[in-house]
C-alpha cells in the first residue's frame, strides 16, 4: 500500500464523509477504492491544458456529460487504470512541452473527472512529482465544490487556478440534480471568493431548461453579493445521461441568463456550449412545473430509490440505479 493513500482508510475527503476504509475495499457514495485515471489528453477549452480525467464521482448528476467516467465503476466502462504519480507527472510535464501543446497554448495540468476531490491524496502526489521536474508547472482543479473545508484548503494550496461548478443555489434543485446538498458547495464558493479569488478561473453554471432556470436569479445574486467581479460562465445544457432526451438550452435562454446575471450586478459573465439541441420531456413527466420535482421525477424513473435523493443518507449507495444507468443507444453493462 502506498503511504500517501493512508487517509483512504477512513475517507472523509468530501462532505458525504462516508468514513469507509477504501483501501480495504469498502465503498462510500463515490464507490471508488483506489485512484483510477480515466484518460488524459491535451484539451483546447480554456484554460488550455493537459487534462487528466479521474474516474468516479461523489455526485450523480442527471445531466452528466462525462457519465461513462463519473459513474464508474458501476457502469463497467473501461478506464486507463492506476498510473503511478511519478509516471503521470513525467508524462504531463513532457506533453506540456510538446509542439502539440504549444499549438493550443496548453500551459497547465488540469484535473477533472468525475470529481478529482475523491482522489485528492493521489493528485497532491502527482503535483508534487511534477513540480520536482518543473517547479513552475501550473495546475487547475475542476470541482463540483462538494469538498470538506480541509480538502478545499489543500486544493487552494497547490493550485494555480480553480474551475468551480455550482449546479444550483436552491437546496431542492441541487439535491434532485446531483444527489447532494448545495450548502457545502455554496460555503466553499464563498471561501474561494474570500480567500482565493485570484485562483478562481470561473464559477460554471449549466443552464437546464425547465429545471434550474428559476434558480439563476438567486444564484447570480449570491455571487454578486460576494463580489460583482467574480467570473461566471453559463454552459448550455446539452442532452446527456438521464436527461438524454431533455431539450437543450436555446440561445435566447442563455442570453436571458446573462441578462439576469448582469441585473444582479455581475460584470464578468460569459457563456459557452452548443445551443438549441432539440429534445422533449417524456409524456409521463410533462406538466411538472417545479424544477426540483421534475428532476426528482427523472431520477426516480432512472432508478433512484430515495424520495429525498440525498446520497449522503441513502441506504442504497452500493446498489444505486443512477450509478448503473445506461443512456439509450449505449451498450449495457460491460
Ligand atoms: S463519497 Fe467522498 S467521503 Fe465518501 S468515500 Fe467517496 S470521497 Fe470519501
Ligand atoms: S438511489 Fe440513493 S445513492 Fe442512488 S442516486 Fe438515489 S439517493 Fe443517491
């Protein structure tokens, strides 16, 4: 066993605080034991990077665009596997020096997933090894914000930049969409604003028609109250995972979100992502005019067995229908 993974013997890396012994094969909400790299590749989206996708996630977002990675191991999708920190560090530093990296101006290692928090000790070790080779190597951490305060402080310590998702401000919408409470996410968003604003690349908010639209005003108000100059990027929802047939966000809706953000006082607002992807709400869910209830109904249809959809307290974390969910058109469990 690698000593640097010792804290996985009682895992409290994120706010689910499962306390399980991952090194002995016990699993908590994320269902991960030891670190698994899904893949790593040069990535042109800002901040341009060598992006390392870590497998597994502590959220079960209905709209996950990386579900084959995030819902591992239950969906059985092949991943790259364990890579020693020394090897991944050397590979990352080497690739960032390559001509291909130069062409897209990639200048940092970007840890994404899944959710990198669930592999924090491993990532710290990769960064340490990378900085032995190049002390100036930049690092981005891409997170859903559900870290403990202690994990967040560790992340702030070693990162150059942080991309921080806020799935919803409203507790019920956040629970229904992700299976986790919004409270720690908002607390951590505030911590970054107050203590590491210079590291915040942007808060990212996926705009999902009929689900979180009414929430945008509260969310942008929350951010503007902290500091109107904090950067916010709205991402257009595109049909994915459990919401595979749900309509994508229109350009008009995205512009409306930007207008709402500006009215809240935010001055550094942008949007990204393809708009206008067609889709429709299934007939059985039509007419539900509350975003949290609609998301909850989608989750129930896809196999969530908890009314609250709170994975922290759920009795079915090791037999979760959402973790096993396969969008239509994909092969069944491998
Ligand atoms: S969900 Fe969070 S606390 Fe639970 S085992 Fe995974 S990383 Fe640890
Ligand atoms: S069944 Fe339980 S663990 Fe699975 S998504 Fe629902 S609340 Fe979360």
